């Protein structure tokens, strides 16, 4: 009778530990899915941005024939940024992939800023209705990208905190919950931290 009681207590404790581990595991999965979903929102906004850029360049090309180098730089930076996004989509949260994404977006922001600054010298381009609409959409998209990046970074921070704190860290280690990387803009490129200023 006494050994049966000990066995029941042992089985009860084992069940409690199993339920506790399952709860932690499910919380980690939920948190990981949260930052992955937040990254998907960045992807949506960046794709929208990539779709706007060729139209912006085509509109500007008609007025800025002498600025071919600037226009080509925008197209090249867009391709590099798309490559960075593809790498990040293949392995979201990976530190190297997120650094590549940040670098590509930084380069694109820089050349877009240069294009918009050069466009200031062309009054007819500034007055073009299509250019004004594209510039407004680009500015709106830049704001959405910034909000999506902040939501992603918040979700990654919550996930990383959860996977590093005891006792979750034990379950995270057992089941291979890897850390996720933030999407940070390097501090040495301040021009990248701000969306290109669009004024027409």
C-alpha cells in the first residue's frame, strides 16, 4: 500500500513536470511565431516599397535625363535590398541575414534620399502629379516599414527574453530554440535611420 502511494505521488509529480515543460514549450513556440509574423509584416511593406521604386525612377527619368547615374544607383540599390530581403526571408531572425537586410535597406535609403534631393532641382518634376503621388506613397510606406520594424524588434526582444530566462532556458536549450536577431540600422549611418524626406 505504501509503495503504491509513493508510485502515485511520483507519477503525479512527473505529470506536473511534464505539463510545466509543455506549457513553457508552447509559450516559446507562440513567442517565436510572433516574431516570425512580425517579420512577415516587414516583408509586405518592403515589397510594397520595391514595387513603388521602378515607377518613381521611370517618372523621374523623363525629367532627369542628365542624372542617369543617380537613377541607375537607385535601381542597383533596389536589387541589393531585394537580395537582402530574400536572404532574411530564407532564415528570418538569423544575425547574418538580418545584417544583410539592414545593409541593403540602408544603401537603398541613401540613394533614394540622393534621388529626392536631386529631384528638388527639377521644378517640372516636382510639379508632376504622378511624381507627387508616388512620393507620397513612398513616404507612407517608409513609415509603415518603420512601424513594422519596431513591432518585429519588440517581438524578438520578448522571445529572446523568454528563451534566456530560467526555467524557459532549459526547455529552449533542449528543443533548439535559437536566438533571433533584431533588425537594427547601424549607428554609423545616421542618414539611414530616417526615412527619405519627401517634399513636393
